[in-house]
């Protein structure tokens, strides 16, 4: 059965988590099974590029990424939602991307043909949301995941939000939710088409 994995790269239970859960709810309304996974409270070490995975087909670091590896393998589509930190993705989001090197070392085709969607939530209106989305899309492209955007006129690279650094702020971002709806629609459509 088609399953979409939503990964929240925020260490806090705030705006990014709220928006990702809304995206997954929209997907569920289209009869797509979803799974939410958050970095909040998880132990995720950073990649040291030690090359252990190249020889042993597994990561030398034994932490909560082991659970995520299983979910990433099963998912047909991946939604990565990140808060914007210093004009890019959060450290937690970046650690996940880097640690996927071990998953690809074990199976070079593990991500091939999956679809991917990005969500970026910034505290400022122009706080680096598009740069964060570009980092997410770059991760997708490098690993054989098909990146899906919301298309022209308002969601060019994906869903972007202005939270004003509050949960209430993101809930009031009508333009952000418009970009989310457009992106979810295209993402669901392509993911379903690839399953036929």
C-alpha cells in the first residue's frame, strides 16, 4: 500500500510540526496512508564521513536513525519539513540527510523513483525558506528521489511559511497554506501516478 513518510526536522513542537501534520492530513484525505516522524526528542548523531557504511553496508552510529532507515525504505514518497535556521535547513534535518549515506551504501537503489516534497518554515517573511527548499531538493536529486514543487504562481519550489516565530503566526499564514495545498496536490498526483 502507498505510504508517505513525513519527517519533521524541528527540535520543537511548534510551527513546523503543525504544518507537516496539516500536509499529512491533506494527503490522508486523498486516501494516502501517512506516517509522521519527528527529530524532536530523538538521538541523531551527525555523519563523520568515516566510510564504515561503504564496507559494512550499515551505519556505525547506532541511534534513532535506525528506526528512520526502515521507514524511509518502505515509503513511496517523502515529505521533509524543516524550520529555517541561518538561511537553510535545521541541523537536525541536515543530519538526517547526511546519515542517509549509509542507507544508500547498503542499497544504491533504495530511493530510486520515490517522490519528494519540501516544506520550509521561517520566522521572517524572507528568512531563507527558498534556500532551505533548495537544500531539500538537492538531497532528493542526489539520491534519485523525484522532487515535486507546487508549480508556478505561488509555490514554485514547494510550501513556504512565515511563522513570525510563533505557532499562532504560522496558523495565520494564508499564503503559506495556499502554497501547501498546491504542493500537496501535485505531490499526491505524481505519487499516485507512479504507483499505477
